[in-house]
C-alpha cells in the first residue's frame, strides 16, 4: 500500500518552530494558527490521508457524539492524529521525503527548482539535528530511487507530496549508523550482496551482537543459520578453527559429543568404503575383495544412512550398520579356508612385531646404572623366556610336520 503525504502536514515549518525538535526524529508539526487549523481540519480525512478501513474503528462517546469525527475535537489534536497515521503507514519515508525534496548537498548546481533547496548542513540547523542524520535519510532515499521505488531528487520540488512506500520497506534502505563506510562495514556489505540481501540488514545485525546472541539462543532456525555460517567461515579462518577447537576441548559435554560424532563418522566411512571400493579390510588388516552378499548389505545400510535428515541422530544407525557389516566380514573370512589361514598368519605376525618392539624399547643400561632392580622383574623375564621357548618349539614342530 502506498500513502500520499498531505500538503498540510508537509509544509516547511518556521525556523523557530523547527529548532525545538528533539530526537529520535528531526521534524514535528508545529501548532497551526486557529484560522489555519480550522481550514485544514478536513485534510485529516481527504483522499490523500484517509486511513485504511481496518484502521478506522469508530466508537461513540457516552454523550452520543462520534469520537472519530474531527469536527468535534481540537484542530491541533486532529492534526497530530493525522500526522501519526501518515507516519504509522509510511514510517521514515515521511521524513525522508522532506529531506529529498528540500536538500541539495554541496557540489550540486543550484539551477531550476534546486535554487530553493538548501544544503544538508542548513537543513540540519533548521531541524535542530546533525547533518550526518540528515544525510542518512538522504542516502536511504537515494538507494530507493536507484531501485525505482521513489522518484529521483532532481524531479522533486520543495513542498511537493508524492505517494510513499510502506513503512516496512524503510529499514531495508535506512541505517542509523555510519558503519557501512568502514573497512569492516564494506566487507559486511559485500558479503550481504553476495548472499542476495541488502547490506543495511547485515550491518544492523553486525552492529548489535547482543540482539544476534538473543536470536540464536531463542530461535533454532537462527542458531542453524549461525552454525552454517561459522562452518563456512572456519574453512578460510585457521584462527577461528583453533578457537573453536579449544572451546570444544574445554567443554566436557561438547568434547563427548564430538567424540561420539567422530566415532559414528568412522563407522559410516567403513561401510561407505566397502560400497565404493568393493573391498573389505579384515580384522588383521588385510584388504581383499568383498563378497557380493556383503557388498549388497553394505549398500542397503548406507542408503538408509544417506536418507537421514540433518536433524536425525546418526550414531545408532551407524553403529547398527557397522556391527552388521563387520559381522559379515568375519563370516566371510571364516568361510574361506585360504583367507582364514592368511588372516591368522597376519594376526600372529602383527602380535610378534608389537612384542618385539616393546622388548627392544627396554633400556637395560638404566637398570645397571640406577638402583631400580626388583625381584619380580627377573621372574617376569624368565616367564617370558619360557613362553618364547614354547612358541619357538611349536613353530619348529609345525615346520617339520608341514615339510
């Protein structure tokens, strides 16, 4: 819905009346002279300023008079109500129009209708506010004009009224801060444009971290958007990666959650590797071709995992898939005689390597130099020697039998 701003409410105020204006807005209608007020009363209900049907609930006073009839009220009250209605429907556009049709920033030629316009500084002095505030309204109108939402400055004449956009659109163009001109603001603006939103919206959020925090804490949708943004940011920000990792490591609940998710991811990866590569890794570490039955079962479980929504817990499903596939791998090993022998041989050799490495790491020099000897140390070594002897005898016997 577009609203026309009435001439009576937009006529330039006398300097002394305008100077008394206070924040947050820099214009406020001055009290009209009695004879002017009487003349302007009908304007409160003319075609340009008529309220919408839903905004004109009529109620009767106790004495039977119609409370919405301006003829029974002080003209000043009528004018205030009219101006309030215009602002309620158009928001900051009502004041931006005053700036757009009256201000000619320095450097622009004073030709034609622009000769009656004043500088932003002069307008601010008349309004009793800062030039920066005036220019924020000016820039908001300029961006809207570039989008074809309002007329360009050059065609506007001081005192002219036009149809204005709805109030909800105003915040898409207006920013109450000067952050957009900073390096940080420029980066935020560029990112906002890349996401297809107006920079003013992103700048508003960036200038109010407390509001952003409140929205994240209260709204799951906002929290999800923040999570996605942080993950994208961390891909190119090593410092943020480190900070996030440190924060997680210092929080027990988060640390457990990360460990649980890592375990689930490893299990899903195990199943996915069988499906994609067609190979299985045995418990002893061998890599062999996966039987058709095993691969089909792995594909079935993987399809179920891939169909889970992001909000669904994957841990239980991943565990079931992993246990099922791992059981099938063990079954495949046992059912293949050659593979079963090779698996046991590999397992024994791996254990032998580990035992050898551990024994080689014993530092006997320290035993001799320092008084660390204990009686049970010798007993354990003797028991180990006996076990090794038994193992050697068994292997020699097996070798003789096989030959």
